[in-house]
C-alpha cells in the first residue's frame, strides 16, 4: 500500500485504503494477464514449427481459441476496471456510512467478477502447462 495504516486511522479510513490498494493490484494483474495471454498464444503458435516438437495441432488450436476468449474477457474487465477506478474517486468525498457502503457494494461485486476471471485464467494456464509438458516429453 502506498500509505501505511496509522494508529489514528479509523475503521472507515482503513477500509478506503484497503479498497484503493486492492484496486491497484487488480489493475496490475489485468495488465499482466494481457501479456501472459500473448505469451502463451505465441508459444502455442510457434510450437508447431520452430520448437521442433510433435505438437497436437487440434489441442493447440483449442487452447489458442480459449486464450482468445479469455483475452476478450480480460479486455472487458480492464475497461470495466477503468470505469470502476474513475467511479472510485467519489469514495474520497464520502462523509457518511451510507455513501461508503455504496462504494463498498460496487467493490465487492467487481471483486467477485475478477475472482472468477482470475480463476478461469489459472485453469486455462494449468491446461496449457499440462499440454506443453506432454508435448515436450
């Protein structure tokens, strides 16, 4: 976190700092996921010819299609994140619990959506790892 929790911070201030810190992590993760998807896509494409391995083209094509779908989902989440980040600026102006709860609700909804997205990515990466392990053995 950019700011350390101070003893004099109240529960609301700590919650705001926590939300902001988590949002920064999401942005970093979503941007890195785009890089990962491109990396894995390039491996699946180049493995057919330049790596001199016996690669199952059907499986590689399926995994590449799944990466493309995940990339579209990641682009959607990244766009939604920037909208969310802009809206999050209003949290700094809150002066009552009802206002903070409004932003907290949005935060939790977006958090659940990202958790599913990150979980989907991990599942696909695991499939790719297994595919590559079999292909290289």
